[in-house]
C-alpha cells in the first residue's frame, strides 16, 4: 500500500480518516509516490479550532522569541536544503537546480521573518493635544489560512506561514494536492525548530476543504496563490465572509526587446525565461515583443530553443522537467493546436517530444509562435507551458500600448541600452513588477511581490512590509495622564493661533 500523506493537527502528524484520496505522481515516470487524503470536515474543523486555541498563548509570546524561532528554522532549512529540493523535484518534476532555487527563495522569506521585531514597530506622536500622546501598536490577527499551488512547493508556503507566525498569528496551510510532500517536510522542520503545537496546522484537499476554511467564522485572513478562476472564487467567497484576502493569480508576462539591446543577451535570457521550469512559473516570459528590427533575431532564438531538451530532475543536462500532470500536458498541447488552427506560425512545435528512458513522462518540447495577433487564444490565455509567443511592435510606444491592454499585470521586462527607453517603460507600463535587462524580476523578500490587474486580487501583497500589514492589525492609542501641579509637573500650555 502507498504511504499516505499526513495531516498536521495540534502538533501531531496524523493519518486522515478520509477514504477520498488522490495519488501523488512523479510526472516523469507516472510512478505513485504517495496517496493524499482529502481531510474530512471534522478534521478541517479540528485544525481551525486548534489554531484558534493556540493563538491564545502564541500571541503573547515575546516578539524576540518568535524571531529566534525563525532563526532556528532558517538554519534547519539551510541544513536540509538539498533534501527538500529532492522531495519537490520528485513530485513537481523540476530540475534539481531549479528545485534548489525554489527552496532558497523560501529560505530568504524566513530570513526576512527573523527581522520581525523591527517590522512590528508602531508609530508615536507625542503631545497631539495638551498632555496627550498618540501611538500605534501592531497586533496579531488570529487564525490565518494559506492555499498554495503546485509550481513552487517550497517557496510559496514559505511566503506565507513564517511571516504570519512571526507576526503572532496561527496558521492553517492547505498545500497543493498535486505536490503535498514538500509541505510535510517543511512543517516537520518547523516543529523541530521549536514551533509550539497548534501554531501551524495542515490539511489536504481541494474545493470542499478550501471552502470550509473560507467560510469558517474563526479564520481571519486568507492568502492564496494559484489560477485566476480559483483566485476569483476565493476572493469573492472570502471577502463575502468579511475576511481579509490576498490572491496571487495567473499571468501573461511580456518581454520588450529594443533593437539597441545586445542580441546574445536577449536570446539567452529569453530561452531561460520562457521554457525554464517548463514555463510553469507565474513570472515566466510567455510573450516576447520585438521592437523594430530586433524581430530578425527570432530565427536565432528558435535555433537556441530547439537545442533545449527537457529531462528527469537529476539529469544535469536537462533544460527543464516535465509538466506537472497529464491534464496539464493535454491542455498545453491543445493550446499549440489552437494557435496553429487560428493562423499563427508555429516555428517550433514541442508536441511530439520524447525523452529517452522516460516514455511515460509529461513532456512538451520548446515551442515558439510568430504571426500572433491579440485576438488569438494563445495570446489571450495563460498557457503555463514551454510556449513562447513572439509579437512585433514598430515603436516602444506601440509595445507599451499592447502590454497595457493585456488584462494580466504580474511581471514584465525590457532589454535595452537606453536609459531613456527603460525609464519611460518603468513609468508607463501597467504591470506590478518590472525588470530592466533582468528577465524575471522577482523581488527579494524585503520588498513585496507586487502583481497587478488580473494577476492579483486584494490590497496588500506577499512578503516584505506589505505582508506584515496583511497579517496584523493596527491599534491606535490616545492617552492623557493627569498633571500633578502640586508635585511640580508643568501645567499644560496652549498658544492662540
Ligand atoms: P490552482 O488554482 O489549480 O490551485 C491552487 C490551489 O487552489 C490548490 O491548493 C488547489 O487545491 C486549490 N483549488 C483548486 N480548485 C479549487 C476550487 N475550485 N476552490 C477552492 N480551491 C481550489 O493552481 P495551480 O494549477 O496549482 O497553479 C498554477 C497557477 O498558479 C497558474 O495560473 C499560475 O500563474 C499561478 N501562480 C501565480 C503566482 C503569483 O504569484 N501570481 C505564483 C505561482 C503560481
């Protein structure tokens, strides 16, 4: 019998009583790694109530002690870095190098959480009226919830629970049912670092379990990362139940290539940014907009892309891994077929890709389209595969207009040698994260991850100062203490202005 993925309830890794399970599958071999049980309503409720109970004491743990927990956790994550990368490479499929990056970007958020005493500082104005001071304290919220996608099994859970917990909250994590194994190890290590029982809980499942977390009167804040339709459902349901909600959703990221850019740099960066991680990154470049004569570089790009071969996670020569599931593979291949049917030119078609030794893998080779128009499905929708769409613009202004008309706004980049072009681009572009000669501009955790438009629903973004505000309440205190003139206190003064 396959191993069952445990829940984490009140500090104990336990087997669910549920008979509803899904296999966790290695996407390169179709081998079953484990069975993930969908938690019963009772189990989800136990997780929520346990987190609420733990909050009563956790909120009072001194802030430096919470920071020390994060320091211990950071050290353990570093110690187990490669082991975590191996776990996630097995069920997600990404290459070992990429998997190590996934873990490392998560560790960086934990490092940011070590800084929590400074992040929780309030504000003070003395003497706002005679003898009156006003100051604000930053306090924890209560039970927070995280719902995470398949494509970053380590980084995205680590975007959420360490900062929420460092801010004095307790947390219920619902990891992706496709890749739940990394989250188990992340939480085992958190327990080993000294996280008290009940402070973080974990349940598995899909819509039913998520809906229970969204509608519970106990949960206070919901962090979600995943696709647009699910994000919209979560945002609507969560806010309808008067919760604080942040949803990071799908994307269609454009790279603008100016004719003055260095051709080799552009081509090399586009290859990695478009098909790296099989295009399964929310910040992947899926549209290249060539301005002016730079469109002539497409042939060279095609040649470079044709040399990239996917492969098994531990094959150091593999450019990327398989798609996460058969369903994802069918979806990406259907988009390629649709692009051809709608009249785009497919310069490189990855649908017949095979990898020696892995006949059952979810392989799709690098794919590149030209002659694409904005009404085509392959332009309008997120493909989430190793497919690059190439467009042409006569001027930078035309490129900006094209990108600003796109409903998504997660990330974008421009490659140019012109400071003026770069400055105009960063100012005028309606996208939340901009790279200048950087293809995938994911900010480090002392900034925030600031997607815009359809790529984000909510107000406060992930990590950085914004996440600290998301996971806390501000309490503003106005205080007057009686003056004792007999004891020599100065009387209050006013001036007539
Ligand atoms: P998904 O939306 O299918 O699933 C995400 C989570 O939602 C999972 O935990 C899943 O169990 C849960 N879920 C699925 N259906 C649900 C429903 N009907 N109701 C409630 N919960 C449900 O996303 P995915 O396929 O795992 O991840 C890929 C998507 O995530 C892509 O669209 C990608 O762009 C996006 N993504 C966005 C960011 C970002 O920062 N903007 C980062 C990573 C991934």
